[in-house]
């Protein structure tokens, strides 16, 4: 599998969890009960899978390779993607703080969580679209098949080193459990 195909597949899982974040935001805005542990689990997925694993692969391996091949960092798509990664991290931090406040009994924290979640969802949906439709297509023109395959192997190595064996699979199970709780049996299990 090409490295860009791996990243697109990871985007599919992230999009599924963005749907979950949106559903939680709706419930919180309607003042419906939401278990703080569900929000914590969702944030763990975003922090570990979306940021540490997925963005880590891009920032540590893909982007430096594209720069080496001539894609500029400043004023180009790489710089935009890095800025958006940082913005997403700030929104995750806001959501984490809101969950802590909600757990401590702050009733207004649910609305703050929902507001940050909606901004995160919008940011990541646009971000994923830009990567899938622009950046990854550019990468596919710039990288040979051998470079793509080598990069995919490096992705596997990095994932194991940074997250540990089995973490990817555990996070996919978490995703399946959360989406089943939210959306019932209509939620399809992911293909890890």
C-alpha cells in the first residue's frame, strides 16, 4: 500500500470520529446527558490516533521528504498543514479542559466543550479535504512507487515506536465502541 493510501485510510477513521464529536456536541448543546468518560475516550482517539500517529507520520516523515523533493515549507501546503495541526492541538486542549471542568461539576463546561468540538470538526474536515485533494495528489506526482513503499514501511515503524504495539488496534476498537454507543447498530466496525 502506498503511504498516501495509508494516510487517506486514517482520514476515514478520523472522519468517523468527527461525526461522533458532532453528535456529542449536539447532545451537550441540548443539555442531554453525556458521560464525561465518553468525551475523554473521544479525545484520547484524537490525541493519540489523529495527532500523535497520523499527524506524526506527516510531520516526521512525509513533509520532510516532500521538502527534500522541492516542496516549500513556508508559503506552501506544508506550512498550512502544520499551522492547522497546531490549531487542532489547541482545540483538543480546550476540549480536555472542558471535560475536566464538566467532571468537577461545572454545568457550563458542556457548552464550552461543544463550541470547541464544532470548531475542531470544521477545521479537520477542511484539513482532510485539502490533504486528500491537494497535498497527497502533489505527493503522488513527486514520489516514486519505491519512495511511497519505503515511506509506508517507515510509517509502520514510527507508529510502533511512538504508540506501541496494539495501540492502533485498541483505538479502532474504541472508535467502534463509541460510534456503536452513539449511533447504534448502524455504525459499521472499522477495518483496522
